[in-house]
C-alpha cells in the first residue's frame, strides 16, 4: 500500500471523527441549553448565517486551490509527498470550516434560539462534510 493510499485512509478516519463530533454537538444543547429564552435581536442569527456563507465560500476556495491541484498531481505520481501534504491539508481545512458552521448552530442553540433556526446550521455543516467525502483517484498499483 502506497503513501497516498495510507494518507487517504487516515484522512477518512479524521473525516468520520469530524462528522461524529458534528452529530454529537446535537446532544450538547439538549443537556446544557438554558431554560429561559433570552430575547436578542433576530439580526444575530442572520449575521451568523452570512458569516456561515463566507466560511463555506472559503472552504470551497481552499478546496479548489489545494485539493484539486494536489489530486491531479497524485494521479501522475501517488508518492509525491508535497502533493499528499497539500491534499491532506486542504481536506482537513475544509472539514474545519464545515465544523465552524455546525458550531454556529450550537452557539445559537445555547443562546436560546429554536431548533428550527439552529438546525439549518447543523444541516448545512453536516451536509457539506458528507458531500466532501475524501476521494483520491490513484492509478492502479
């Protein structure tokens, strides 16, 4: 098994850990959400929604800049350590950005927002994590 294949397996484990923690974040507000619903301006969830769009835009930017070129290099040379490092870093960075969106949902829920609002952040973050399952098209060994 080559270096790229081992890295792919390791990154898939990291990916599953990110998805698992995002799902586990559903439990945190159930245990620690405040009983009182504090009143704060509805512009706050809107601001976090706009910030989430920016974060996902950054994730797409880094995926296009790091993962795509590295994947092309690895198709030609699966043992290219620089390309492997670039690909791994891009995948992990995009997962971190998706996790940020989920954490915005956790924050809103802990501040007392209803699940109908917070669930959007959870769903979008987890959706992108699942859509960006780590893949590498490597030549047959």
